[in-house]
């Protein structure tokens, strides 16, 4: 299964949210558009994630779509047991949610549904706001490594 799925290239995102203790976030590649009317997205989040339950508790999150220069950011937000926001540039969007600097896009969502999917949770987010960045060159993950478009 891992070998076959490594053949599918995807963009990379960092999902961020805010809790009473501050910002939280994690790297996620299993993100997709789900519906245009109404605007919905879907995430497939590992059930072992410790950040996702905190984000779900707040009911809202941001999909930060990573640009090609964000390899270190993707790695930092994939590590467990660290302050992922340490030394990371970010701002607060109009909603009060954390936006990582330099992203291709920021998609602010509310949690509208959660489904069981094996060892993952399938989350549906209702899009509240879409913000496009100036840089439009994505960071791609393919065959277990970072790639850039030619």
C-alpha cells in the first residue's frame, strides 16, 4: 500500500488552529477539494495525531497551502513533541486563526462533519474564507520526498 501511494504526488499543507494555550498545527498531505456548491474541503487525518483533537475542539482551522520554499516548515510541523511555532513566521487572520507566512493560499474552514476511515478520521470542512498568496509555486510530495515543479 505504501509503495503504491508513494506514486501519487500531492501538494503539502499545514493545518493550523488556535486553542486557549495558543496556536497548534501539523503537516498534512491528504487534503482535497470536496465540493464547489457549497464550498467544502476534506482532510484525512491520522488518528494518532495529537494536534487534530485540539483543533476539532475549537471547531475551526486553516489549511495553509505550502509553497516550494517551505520544506523546513513541512518538516517542523511533522515533528512530534516540539513547539512547532517556534521560529516560524505567522500572522493572525481576520478570524483570529494562525496563517503561516509565504503560503500559496490560506483556506479558513469550520468543521462540519467527521467520519471514521480506518486508522484516519475523514474531516469535512466548510470553507469560510479563501485567501490567495502571491507565490504560486507549490511544494510537492512524491515518492517519499519533496519535489518542485519544473
